[in-house]
C-alpha cells in the first residue's frame, strides 16, 4: 500500500484540529485545549526553532565555502536582494490596487466601529504592538544596520538574532575561502556534517507534524470568541486573502517561465512548508522545513538555499507588505478618509518596502510595522489604537495566510537564483530512515 504523502497527513491534521476546536468551543472545552492540547503545538514549534539557528550557521558556512570564488558571493547576493525587492514591490502594488478597487472600509456601520473599538482599543495585544513600534521608530535610522553586527556571537545564537547569525556565517565562510584549502577542510567538514545532522533532525521532527498541526489549529480556533465581529470584517479579510492568492499566482508564473518547472509540481513539493507556515505564523520556525523541501525536493544546491532562504526569512516579507498596504488604506477608509491621497499611497509603498526588510520573522510582527507605515503618512496618533483595534480581531488568521506567501516567495526566489547560477539540479529526497537498517 502506497504511503500517504506528508502534505496530506498535515492537511488531515489541520482539518481535524479545526473541527475539534469548534467542538470544544461549543461545549466549553477551551481550558482543556489550552491545558492539554496546545502544549504539543508549542513543543513542535520549539523544536523547529531549536534547529533553525544551527541549520543557518552550518548551511551558510558550508555553502559559501563551496563556492570557491568570492565574486560568486557578490553575484548571488545582488541577485537575491534585487529579486526580493522586486517581488515585494509587486506585492505592495497588488495590495493597494485591490483595496482601492473594492474599498472594504467604505460604509462600515458606526455601531460596528464602536463595538470593535470598545472591545479591542485597550487590549493588551494592541498596546504591545504600539509600544514595540514606538521603540523601533525611536531607535534611529541606522539602527537596523547596527543590529546586523553582533558584539557577542554566542548571545546572537542564543537569542536567534537571524541577521547577526547570517553575518557571522558569511564572515566565517569568506574567511574559509581566504585561507589554504588544507587548513579550511576540517572546519568545512565539521559544518558539512552538522548540516547533514540538522537536516536529519528536520526529517524526524516532521514525523510529528500532523499531530502538532492538529494542536496548533485547535488552539487557534478556541481563540475566536466573537464571530459577529469576524463577519463584519469579512470584506477586509477577503481583500487580503485575495491579494495573497494573486501573489502566489505571480510566484507560479515566475517558476513556470524562468525555471521551466511545473507550477503544480512546485506547489506539491513545497506544500509541507506552506502548511507549517500557516499553522505556526512564523517564517523563522518554518525555515528548517523550507530548507529541507527546497534542497531535497526542489533541487536547489545547498550553497544557494543556505544563503537565499535565511536572508529571505529575515528580509523578504511579501505577504506582510501586501497586508500592510491593504490594512493601512482600509483603516484610513474607515476613520481617516481625508488621508487617502495619491502622495500618501506612494509613501505607503516606500515605507512598506523598507518596513518589510526590518520586519521580524515572528507571529504578528506585520502589525508592528503597520504602525510605522501609518505614522509615516501623518496618521493621527490618537487614532492609532482605534486603527489597530479595527483589524486586531482577524490579524491572527490573516497572519497565518501571509506567512504562507512569505515562505512561498522565499522558495521561488531560491529556485530563480539557483537557475541563474546553474545550481538547480534533479531533486534527491531523503527519508528519516535511509540509514536506519544499518544501525537498528
């Protein structure tokens, strides 16, 4: 009997988790889910985060050292950043086009606005986003650049500061190229072996994925306790989801035209990473799985995926940028229509592009950056809590959707860069038990 593919197992776990969550909601079982089910989802995410930093370090150092030519690093870096900036611009333009055409914020009843305001304006989550946005804005224009360079690599590794880890790995990889091959070989072999071990960890952790997704989705469902507000925000949510679907369509066109691969094949092979991105709402947590799928199932060489994917998880937030464009205009349509000028929308494009580069690869980071986008166009400070309250109720499910786009974009760009460098080969998938017979 043919073994059920991983993506189907995850989908089954997701559907059962949603059903179970609704059942628990209807019988008052929220406490049971949060106490006895949700922790398994948390364990799964912790395991993925556990191996994310070692995987970035090992794969990037090994990948750079394998290039054998420093000029190739420059070529790969410029192509990667250029493509990421290009796809982000496309995402923002798609978002603004949709929200200006459909106008989901026009005509929202005042009583709905008041109900949302009273429920979420003073919510701790909204206050937390405002505080984080203020801290980031007050840090100074060059602080993101300063943050790239670690003063203590062990602290950077421990706190999973991705850009600092990437910089250190690049630095080590370049230095390995600048010393004799004989002296570099022991360290290169070490990181090559570490990379193989961590990728095997991914295979083992993914055996638990269907059950973890069940727990994660059940926990998400019990968090929704006001379906009336969700229905009132349906038009806005559909605008975001529609834009995200168009963005995935854009990726599929790029894959088909440039790499000459079947879009359906691409979706099938990357789907486990997409489903985990949806369940966890975190590009960083999904990164180990994304790297495993891109290398072993899409055929991208390690030296490309090891650079493009970690950088993408940090600076490429196409789904988040699209969401920021739609959310900013929607909020203005509802409570600040006089701000809907062409100039302000151009500022939104520029700020959303810059904000996506600095957006953390963690759940709901996009809402923090949204505050910065709104402030860049002179949005009244006293209206910011109301603006965030308007979209807070549906932020988590939309965050799940836009993380799927972020991960799909990373995989697409890695294939394009690999194709341009002649580093796209026939996929060679590995299983967790490839070597099991020899050691059991």
